[in-house]
C-alpha cells in the first residue's frame, strides 16, 4: 500500500484521451487535485468532470512556451501548488522517410520532445517552491528500444525524452525533484477501437502476455513513480509492455506454445 498523495496537485498533459485520461482518472481516484490539459478545452473539461470536484480542465498547446506557462499558472491559481507533472501529451502521425517533410519532423519533435522541456521548465518554480516533486514522462518502447516503419521522427522524439530526462534528473536532484519515464508498449486506447478485431489479434500475438496494455497499466506505473515510496528513483525507465520487447525472434514467440 502506497502512502497517500491526497491533496497533492498533478498536471497531466494530454489528459483528455487515451493514456493521459487513464493517468488523470487514476491520480484523481488517489485523491490528488488534477489539472487535465489538452488543446481541446471541452475534452479536458469532460475528463475533469468524470474525475470530480478535485479536477479541472485547461486548454493549452504544450508545444508552446506560452501554453506551458499558462498551464502552470492555472494549476497554482486553482490549487496553490504543483507537486507532480505527468508530461504525457504526444502525437504519432506515420510518415516513411521517402515522404517525410521537414515540417512533419518538426511537428512531432515539437509536440513530443520540445513540450517535455517546456512543460518541465514551466512547473519548475512551483515544484521548487513546494520543496520537491515528481516528473513522470510518457515515452515509448518505440525509439528507446524498438523501431517501426513510419515512425523515425516519433522514435527520435521518444528516445530524445530519455536523453533529456537523464540530465534533468541530475540537475533537479538537489531540489528534491525526481524525473522518470514510463515506456508503454501497445496500449488499447480509443484510437485503436476502430482498427478491427484482426488488427488487434495480430498485435496481441506479438506480446508474451497475449493482451494489449490498458491505460490503467500505464497509470499505475506513473502513480508509483509519483509516490513517496519512489523517492530514491530518478532518471529511470519502467517498461510496461507485457514483455513485448523480450522475444529475440518470431521463433521465440512460437516456442512459447
Ligand atoms: P491520444 O489518445 O492521441 O491522446 C493524446 C493526448 O495528447 C490528447 O489528450 C491530445 O489532446 C493531447 N495533445 C496532443 N497534442 C497536444 C499539444 N500540442 N498540446 C496539448 N495536448 C496535446 O494518445 P495516446 O495513445 O494516449 O498517447 C499518449 C502518450 O503515450 C503519447 O506521448 C504517446 O507517444 C505515448 N504512447 C502511446 C502508446 C499507445 O499504444 N497508445 C504507446 C507508447 C507510447 P488534443 O488533441 O485536444 O490536444
């Protein structure tokens, strides 16, 4: 049983859908004040409504310094402090190298990696004023560990988050701030719902635990990294992928049977 985080405040970027929504709901359930952030105000407000009176929605584009500054200011105005940042917002538009434009590349890096720097910078004064805090990044297995055609820009952004994390963890350690990352495998989100049973079954077949991850699987890891009990963990990653990155070949999966 983890010590209660009741009354602490978390900002969840990209909290309106998918993994971020799962994180926001889980942290809300654990009693934290939750600022749910996405570009769509209506979506962020809807998730906050589902959490309850300890949550609110806020519209910001986290790829901009102004958006991140406004988000941090809003959390402090509403709740008096920031204790945890879950930097989760991200996009994954596919484009193979032969077609990828510099604008495609910049958009993914800006939304996934630049936003990590900008959101961390924006909450730093409040985390410092609180005497310490937790930063949890949502990275991915794609980039840090694996590759997937169409996602070279995405993989670079997700691996880049980990490079950022390792130095940030050292720089922020004297302030009592830890910086860690969760690396999700294939997680079942609203975005996958329309892909069809065959597509899902093919994905499941490549995972030793034989199911896609749930947003709760990721949220539980994020909540642990945000906990008192994780105080001595910084600059680290937790891969939550049902063993997906383990098989060294198709043969290894077939040999499971
Ligand atoms: P999703 O369902 O598409 O949700 C993305 C969230 O980010 C939405 O709330 C979206 O809201 C927000 N967002 C996007 N751009 C933003 C911006 N510029 N400013 C503020 N908010 C922004 O995605 P997901 O699948 O949950 O993925 C969430 C994170 O997990 C991403 O970092 C992704 O790389 C990572 N991940 C996902 C999987 C997976 O299997 N799903 C696997 C590995 C890693 P708006 O569009 O309204 O802004």
